[in-house]
C-alpha cells in the first residue's frame, strides 16, 4: 500500500490537560451532517516499535501495533518526507510546520534492533470527508475505518516513551495533490480557531515523529 498525505503536527512533554481533551471532543467548526460518534480513549494502548535512524529527520520506519491474526506478524511501515512547505500561520498566534509525506505499508516480521524503541499510544481519532470550499461548507464525519477518496484525519494521542509521558495533536489530509493545499489549510484554520487557554501551538513544537524521536533518544547524538 502506498499513501501520500499532507501533515501538520505538534508535540508536547508531560501529561495531557483535561481541557484540551474536552475541546478536541466537542469542537464542531463545520456545518456537519451526522454525529461525531464516540470519542473515547481505547481500552488498550497500541505499541509501535520505531527504528531510530541516526541523524535522520526525514524517514520513519516502524512496526505498527498488534501482531496480525496471532501469527507473530505485524504491519511494517516506511514513511518518507517528500517536501517541507514551511511554517504557516493558521490563525493569529497559531503556527505550524506543514510537510508532504509518502507512506508504504506491508506485512513484516517484528524485530528487536539495538536502535529500536517502543512507543505506547492511546489515540482519539476524528475523520471527516473533505468536499468543496463553499461558505456553507459541509464536512460529514465518517467512521475511522471508513475509506474516503479525500479526507482529513485529526488525532489527539497520548504517548509513552521509556515510561515518560508525552502527547501530540496531528492533522493528516489526503490525497496530496494540487487541489489539496487550500482545502487543508482552510480546514486546519477552522478547527484551530478557538483553542483552550492551556494550548499553545507554535512552530517550535511542530515537527514529525522522526524528529520527535531524534530529540528524545540518544541515537542521533552518539552513533
């Protein structure tokens, strides 16, 4: 499977504030048809095993989640950055780094490499189908497993790396084609227009998973 997307993400150290969780759950920036559905934390954490590549910020390699059908196999995912689109001001006081990524996934054996780390994740995911850019924009929510040809995924994820808490807020839109840029930036701006007081989104905390791992492991410095 090959998947092209446009992304913007922020990372934070420490525990996730309750007011950020509540904001994420109830935020309705669009004229929506249908209900948001249940936005609860999963009962079990997912554990992704990442390979930390020394001095790398542009390539991600991980084994995702649980073994497939109990056979000791899991999904192997490669993710490469195609381009950085720079720092965008999404609303006054809110800036983020927008990037293009391409992802490949296949079944693969889980391995324990000397430079691999396990990241525990609990995620709330919102997914909408992107349409026109009319003033009365209607963006219907869809189930997380529903396949759409043009969509936006918004995630709030609690992370644990070496028993230390972190969290991330991320936006991922697809497919990454010439028609996506305005749709992507407008919908991010709509969602981020009203933030809780405790949430500060700036370019200093906006980067990718490979960058976050490089900042929180010793491999990039010592290898």
